[in-house]
């Protein structure tokens, strides 16, 4: 329930300049109306942009197939794939530049094998060569970012930061930080209504009032749509915050305290000493980036040996094979199945001996690590395939409608008399906090402060709202005097 202009301030708060009523729980409702209104007015544009860009990103799998189908798909599914070493050799013959970073096996029979190269002039991006696994012929190449195509990368950056870098990421965090506040506040206001509303019933809460007219009809559609989409909107808010800049850092601190991080795979070979240079295990997936000299490619046959060892260890489906970072480290073979039921097992392999030196299993992940991982995949629309995409599309479209209905209500409530005309409706009256019961203030102020620490962008923007509100009040008093 985003653009929140869905309550009549003349019913929920005293008129400006009137003496405030006594303290009661109705004061809490009046304050919630005011917060819901102003948050909707100022945050709704961020939500609208996030919904539009997220809707575009939702269908990137289909867009990728449409734009890059020649590289991503084979012309004909064969009976038996060629050896992986032969496919890698074909890719390196066509693209000898850079160094061999990783290889990802096909996810489906009609998919191509991906041979990823680290090329210094591409910076953090890579060159991915696509090979037909049945003929070992190169289908093409793309500049990718952590496995994503150029189109997916562009839409991802649009949704994440509007292509404005780290500063642009604040827009998404503002939207995610306030979305849950607007949803919860809207639910409380709609489900707790008592005067001048339809009868309290399941039908009244879940179905719009088609007999109503004007602002009441718009408010009905706005609120009912929010009720139906509440769980989806809360999910998007929570998962979006987990990898945001500031709230994501707080979430990382929570995982540290609760020991909720995914288990690390030990890649140090038995009996070997760590390499003197920093980076070791944590940079095994980025071998070749930033080095002064390009390392020599591993033997393509070593990929074949590592894959065979991983298959014997139980890693099925599509896997990513990453060569050892140095002589003291093992190779890493990791499952890349993001569709439910997911598979994220990893093994460290000594291809020379054909042995598994370490193993991490998805079943051993802590609960918080599992929820975080699954939440990200669900937010990106891949966890449940096309059904996941359709649900996200419906939620995004619903959020767009809720926002537009909210602004329409603000316009419909505008004064229309010749001596009192205005472009939009009047805001709820100030001073509602003076009507809140003292116990609620005593508990609420520390709770809001703690929430502002956990969600810094929410706390800063809320403080900004308060400052603007105080300044507005002082200006109004000065003009009245």
C-alpha cells in the first residue's frame, strides 16, 4: 500500500490550530495515518521506479533467449556430448586471449557449455565463450558479468542503481526500507477501520466496494489490492534489504553474531602450506584478475579429471569448475542449480590424484544462510522457474497500480470551492503525537531508534521527514501570527 493518501485527515486528526484531544489509542492511529500519508507521497516515486525496473528484470531469461539464443542454445541435441577437454580446447583455439578462469557445464540438454576467460582489459567482467557440447564447435562469445549476459547485466544495474553507481543504490534501499512500513501501516489502517467504512467482514476486507464512488471507490481498490499483495511486497522488501548497502551490512553483522554464514570450503591441499600472497581460498573464483602476468592455462584434461571426481562424489546437474589459485590449492567444483529443489554442494578436488579433499553440503547450511540464499533467488525470479516470474510480475504490476491509485486519491480529495481550491488534498493535521498514550511513547521511541540503527536509510529519511515537519510547522505559525 504505497502512495498512501487513503485516509481523510478531517476524520483522523483535529484541524490545524485546534486543541489536541486527550491521549488515547486513537492518537496512535492518527499518527499512523500521518506517517502513511507522507511516506507515500515522498517514497512512492522510488517504489514506482523499483517496480518498473524490477518488472523488466523479471523476464530476463526469456529476453536472453530472444537476443542471445544463438550463443545459449545448440542447434540440435545430440546423443552423447564430446569430452569436456575437447570443448575447452576448441574455445581456447578460437579465443586464445586472457586466461582460463572457469567452465560451467550445460544446465539443460539444449544449453551450451560456458568457457569463461579472464581478460585484463575487461576489468571485473569476463569473456564467456559458448561451445556446442555435442560438436565442440564455438557458437559465439559475450562479455559477461559473473555469468550474466550484457542485457541481464544492464537491466540488473538499472534496477539496482539506475546506472548511477553506489550513490544510485540508495534509491533502491529507500524503496525497500519503506515498503514494509507502508504495507504494514496500510494493513492496520484498512483492517482496523471502524467508522464510515464497510462492515468489518472478510468480504469487505478482500473485495473492492464497486458501489462506492469518488475517493472511497479508489481507496477501496488501493487497499484491497494491497491486502492481496501484502505477503509478496513484504518478501521483496525483506530480501531487497539483505543485499542493500547499509541495511545489508547490518544483516551481515547479524549473520556473524548468529554464525549464520554458509560454510566455507577449504581449498588448501593436504600437507601444503598456504601461498605467501594474500587471497588464497577466497579469491579462488577470480583467478587471473588483477595479476601483473597472466597465469598459464591448466591442462584441459585436468577439467575432465576434476569433473569426473566431482560426479563420483555425488555432484549432479550443472556445475562450475574453477582451477586452483596456486600450487597449494585444490580445484573447486560447485553445483549451480538455482531452481527448487536447489543444489549447492561444493567439493575441493585434487585432480592430479583424483581425490576430494573437502566437501560442503547444502544440507549443512545454517538456517539463516539457507533463507538468505533462497530469498535472493526468489527475489530474482529463478527459484520456482516461470511460476516465480509470473508471481513477481503480478506483484510489480499491483504495486504500480497501488501507487497510482494513491496519488489519484490525493488529487480526488482536493478542495474544489472557488475560495479554497487546491491541486491536491490537505495533509493530515500536525500534533498527533501529543494524543498518543504515554506507555506507547515510552516503548515506541526506543523501538524506532533501534529500527533506525538496523535500517540506517529508513532512520535517516524518517529524521528528514521530522525536520521538514518541524520547519513546516514553524513557518505556518509565523504566517498565522
